[in-house]
């Protein structure tokens, strides 16, 4: 039987991408198990982002930052009272802040019992969370040097943390995390979880750690592929995996998070000031005055960014702006949706060469 050519009248590439992006139009749908696209979590510097009502998608928060801010507490930012913590308006993933803690302390100063108490307070205040990260141990070379332990010992402690936290608080949606550095490391970590009786394929979400600084490398793609082959059906969350340069590998992940929007925002603020001859940390008032004086000679891209910042009425820099974070998220979602449609078209062509085609 010869397959019939598929033609969708008036359906072009932009229509296909728009259709894919419908999954990103609702914060809850964005983290639906039925979503065909990866979930994109914005890493928030402030707890109030999750309950203030302005976020347009899922938010990842660091427990380490909350604790250092002595949260929950009333906070005032730019003269506006953010109020007491209240139920979240978007899906929330609570990160343990492991990277910052281990890098700063060389160990976990917080006991499992203390961490459980904090998580329960947080859930009581803002409501159920999609997932909560454990007190895992990263395996990048500088982290191994920081603790003086081996990769295998970091992995053992990571598995032990998941088991202990689940024992202490079985009602919390703990997320096991695979740690390692090489492909063989991650496969060994998988075996450790299996030996401990953990069915990784049955977990709602499984973290993939020690990859945030390898987003644009072949090593990341190799690790993802190896894990997917070892545990069919696993739902991987790539900690700090940015869409830039790794969109196809992102498609093989269930979800990703990143604070790249903040890093990029800081760089763009510096570039904007440089465009009008100001130092990177020049006050906002000086930037406004310089732009007004040089509007006719400033690069159009820089002028457009300045006008967007003005129209958005930003009270802080781009690196701390939820509005800018959402712009970044939307761009990443568009890139991922485009890559997904391109992959789907390629699979169709490879499966039915010359017979099956989506006419754009």
C-alpha cells in the first residue's frame, strides 16, 4: 500500500509553530504530562514572583535563597509591599540550592530533618508543588575538589538523600537526581537508584545534575541519550540546560530551567550603557539622560531595548525583572517549538521518503 501525501491547505510553517505554542499558552498546561513540548521553568530570584500574579509560566525557586532571606517574611521592593506568602498562581518547582550550598560550604550544613521542616512550611504557605529537589551532591570537577570526596561518594550521598527525605516526608513530591560527569558516571548513578529499589521510570520527574555549564556541548547530548536508553520512559529535568545550541537535546528532556535570562539581561544593560558612552554600572538616571541626548545617533537595537524598558516601567535592572524573564521564556519556547516542528517533519520524511510530507 502506498502512503498518501498529506497536504494541509493554507497551513504554513508559522501556523505549525503557533499550534505547537498553544501548549505554552497556559501556565498549568505548560507542565501537563500530556504536553508534547518540554516544560520551561524560569529561575526566580524572588519568592513573591510565584504568588504576585504576573508570572506567565512555571517558576523554579531556590530553597537556599529563601532561607538566606529568612523567608517567609514580609518584603518591600521598590516601596511596594509584597505581602505575606500566599497560594501560588503558577506551577512551582522547589530547588534545594545544592549548587550554591556545596560551592559555598563544601557540605550540607542543613540536616534532612531541617530541610523537610522548611519544605513543609513552604508548601503550607504557597500550596502543592510539582516537584521538590533533594539535597544532592554535584559532580563537576571543581565541586569534587571543593569537598575532597570522590564522584562515587557524591553519588552515594545523592541517592541516600532521596531515600531519607522520602522516608521523612512521603507526602512531598521529591525529585530524585542523577549525578555524574561522564556517561559512565550517570549510568552508575542509575544502577545505584535501581539497587536501592527506586523505579526511575515511574517518577514524575528525575533531575539531571552537573550539566548546567555544559549546555552547548556534545557531552550533554551523549549523557541525555545514554540515560534515555538506560531508562526508557524516564522524565528528565535538565538543571540549568539552556535552549541555546542544544534545542534538539532539550526536546528529549521533559523539562528544563535556567537563569540565563538574568545573566543575559545584565550583559544587555552593560551593552546599552556602553552604546551611549557610560560605564556598565552607571545609574539609571544617567542612562535616561544620555539616551534622550543621543537618541538620533544610537544603534536602533539599543534604542529599541531602551524603549521597551521604559514602556515596561522597570523598577529594577533586566537581571531582576520578571517582565524580561517572561520575554526570555517566550523566545525559548518559540525556539523549542520550531525545533520540534522541524524534527517532526524530518521524521516524517525519513519514515516515508517521498511519500509523506507536510506542505508548509
